[in-house]
């Protein structure tokens, strides 16, 4: 089993053994980020280009840190001031990147399928999808799985409830795919307007009622209520959304006592999660951020395949 | 010069024919049909084993000229048409500028006359600039030669305007060809809304967006008596309404494209933009409904919605890619292979769908091999094996979803007004 030279465009590309390998590798990399010198020479001489067509600070920094801690040379391609802003097509951008011979390209784009398109035009480089439109965000699902495993020791048989704007969420899609592959009992919950047609095809349970989703849940994953989207057509107000779907102490009582609360960030305090829950003992939101770096280190390492032994 | 087509299977539902017969063409007209003794002074074609039908009519084509000559011209579109077995095509008005004036209609006819391959029948815009706000000068365009009106590609949202248009066109006995799509319900979707769009993370267009305008048109044709022709039906519910409308005597007809009776949303695969068009590919049950509609008479015509685009419009992300696929050079083979050899319909029914009915809807003096009729003939080899190869197309564009398909049956000769304009 090897991921060397592959792309990571979708969780669908990975089988159970490959997911377990990534999680195992990520666990072994976590320790590096706690050392006084947070750097190993594993990917020395490798070049990683981050190209983000959609604004993102957190994910881009996470990938950049991951590359740097493995001694790869990481370059951020700034879309807003580049040729892209001058009207260059995605394929031409891909060809130009290819001409610089990077080993790996991390791409985020507002349109589904853009990383796949880039991958077909950048032969010789691995491409990682760091989020494409409403399609997928595979490294987010992997870091979420790592976080769950650290707390629960497994994924199989856990009840995981994904709450919120399922329709527009690439995080929900990647997580649904991964959790079902790993045999977690997966629920999605949100207002009927934000649950897209055919989501049952992921093999998940669909409900619109928080009590049903949260009852005896081991893991609660909240999604961001997107302020930037025209939401009035999907629900009347944040206040009403918060009343129905915002996680608070009262709703939390339905879940198991040792349930954990997750969020891909950035959080809207007081909308999908209240202050107490965001900062409380249940919350593992900041661990997700830490695990993000380790997971991305693992993916970079495995795709660039320096050797099967991390040597750390 | 007289032409004799000897020993072919003549399929002409306009006179109830499906029999082995010879056809004599004289001075561009059908002179005789039946058993004809050969005469040395004639040009004689042995067409035994081949099917001869009244020339095929594609009533839904985008020729792109003027304004879109990078994608197609009247010349290349005509070459594609005759290579695909069509003797007549009707071209949609969404050129740049839009064909909403007699000057543009005459320009298209003049360019077609210079090309001199296929009969080109222009379709005029319903509204000025196809903006959906006020009626275009339909009467003067009609005098210049349009055979129908349509705002294809810019579906009219204004119901009262559609009603007035349907009333007005009764003056000229031409149909309004409607691309049925409620823009608000479609909500910018770029493929069929369903489990596949959810998986791909693409915005879906609800089938109801089509259905709603089909219902509207059926209702408005009933109260106005104006003829409405529903373009490229894609959803099974739409067909149900059309079937019901016909039963109640509404002046409604409809067409289906080869891609909508063969392909489904799942075929988009990994964001293949050659499977993006409007209306979008639907689901397995919709394809099944189209096949039933083709067989039971609910569907009147097969039309291609030939919509050329270059790689500039197609080699991009799915959402950004232009809508449309080309079809002139594959329609006959797809229809013969899937419908006739597939046991869905008879040869006679195929000829109705691709020649007689579109001629009747557009009131063309075509679609028949009766003695005295204009000698437009489509000759098909029912057993010729082909592999679709876009590199060989006459069309300027390559956006074809059937690339690589192996099909049985192909057009081998196209005769327009007694002249052989294509011979494989």
C-alpha cells in the first residue's frame, strides 16, 4: 500500500487501510510540533506550492507549517495579485505552475472539481484538494477523524452527528464519506432547506430534529452558519437558527455525557454554538487545529513518499 | 439529369410506404416511386440494402453566425448537417446580434444560399434582443423567411408576454418554440438536482423548473390557440403534462434530443463538461420516459440542439463551462442504433420523428417522397458500423458526449433538391 505520487482530491480516492495509514502517520508526526526545534529534514529539497483561489488563512497556514516542519520549500501563490486576477484561465495557471516543477500543489477553489482539473493539467505533481466549492475538503475529514480517534480510540460504531448547513458544506460531504467508510453511525441534521436532495446516498441518517440527531451521540460536529451567503431564503434569521440548531447546554444533555464537540472553524459564537459550549470541557475545537498540522504533514509525507519510514 | 435510386427500402410514412422500391428524381423533384426500368442516360445508384427516407429535418440547431464564427459558421454547420444526413435545418436566433430583425433573417438566408448545401430555415426571436420584455417584429421577420419564433437560451419568464406572443403568432401559423425553464426555480443550477449533484458539490437545477414552464405553455396554448413547441424535453413530468395537454386538444408539440434519450446525470463522471447542457441530463427514469414518449407518439420530433462551443468555453470547471453539445453528425446513428435496432420504434416512426413531423410543425414543403415533391432524400445504411470520432467532424467544434461510441447504422448519402450534397 502506497500513496506515493497520488493526488488527494476526494475521500472517495482512499480505502480503509489508506485512511488508517494516514491517521497512524499523523499521530507519529504530532510530537514534532511539541519539540523545541519543530523541524525534521524528511522532505528537504521538495517544493510545495499553495495556491488558494478562495480566501483562507487558517487552512493555508496549516499546510504551510506542515510543509515547513518537514523541511519542504513552501511557496504561497497569491491569487489576488497574480496573473489569475488578470484573467488567466485555471488550465493556463496549472501549466505555468507545472513549468516550475513543484513536487506538490495544494489548491483551494470556490468551484467544485477545480483541483481535479488542475491535476489533469499538472502532470508530474501531486495535487491536494484543500476545499473545492461544495464538493470536498478531504484533509479536514482526516484531521477530524484523528481528533475523534484520540478521544474515543476508534471510529467504528460511534454515533456522530453533523449539524447545520449540510447543503453548502464540503466538510459535511468529506466527513460523511470518511465516517461511513470507517463504519461510524453517521447522522446529518439541519433545516430541510439546507439538506440537499439525495444525501441519504452517503449511507447516513438524515433528520431535521436536534433531539434525534444528538440523542446518545458520541461526537457532535457543528458547521458554520455562513454569514456571507444569502441566507434569508434558507431560514429567517440567525436568531431563529440559533434557537433550533444552536448548540447550548440544554441540547447538549441529549448527547452522551462524554460527548465531544467539534467545529471546522471559524466559529460564529452565539449562532451555531453558544459561548459556554465553545469554551467548555466538551469542546475539542482547538485540538482540531493542532491536529490539522499533523494530518497535513502526514499527507504531504505519504504523497511525496520520501520513504515509508518517517525517520523521526 | 435524372437520378435513379435503385433497389432501396423506401420508408415514407407520409404515404404509408415501407417497401422495396426505386426512386426517380428529375429536375430536383421526385418523378416516380415504384418499380422503374433502368435507362442508360440516367445516373443510377444501386441502393439495395439501404434505407431511403424523405430528407431529415433538424428543427433545433445553433449555427452561431453571425457573431460566434469561432464555434461554427453557416458553412461548417451546413457541412456537418449534410454529413449527418440532414437536408434541412432550422437555426436558432441567439446569434450576436440576435436574429430579431428581417435584415438578420435575410443575411442568414443569403449566407445559406452562398453555402448551397442544406436548406436553412431561420427562427426569429420572440422578443427584441431575446430580452423577454417586448415582442420583436415577428410579422416582418415572417415576410423575410422565418419559420418559427423562439427565445431559446433566454427562456421568457414573463407569462403575459408568452400569452400575447401565442395569440399574435396565430396570424402567421408559426409555432413558438419554448426553452422551458423557470430561472428562479433553476437557481443557477448547472446540472440536474439530485443525488449526483449533491455528490459532486454542484448546484442543481430542479426538474420542476422545466415542468413549471411546460405546464404554463400547455395552459396558454389552450386559452390562446397559439401553437407552442416544447424544445428539448428532459424531465418525465414534463412529458406527462404534454401528453395530457394533447389529450385535451392543446396545440402543443415537443422534441427530444439524442442526449436526453441516452445519457443521465451520472455520466458526467469526473466533471466532464461535454455532458453539460441546458436542460441538463436527468436520471434513468427520465430516459425511460423519453423512450416511451418516442414510441407512443407523445414526442413529435428528434432534434439535436446542436450547440457548438470551442475548448475555450469547455476546458474549464464544470460550473464555468458553457452549456451545450453538438449533435448534427451523431443524431442519426444514435437514433438508429438505440431506437430502431434497440427495438424501441420502427423505421417508419423514426422517419416521422426526424422528417415528417418537424416539416409539418414548421409548415415546410418537405418530409415526403410523393411524386412532385422536392427531392430531399436521406439515405441510411442500417448496418454500417461506426465509431464516433470528433476529429473527423465537419463541425468546427468538438463538444460531443458520444466520442468513442460504437454505433450501428449511419447516413451514407444526402440529397438536397435532387443534388447529391454528401456521399460517404
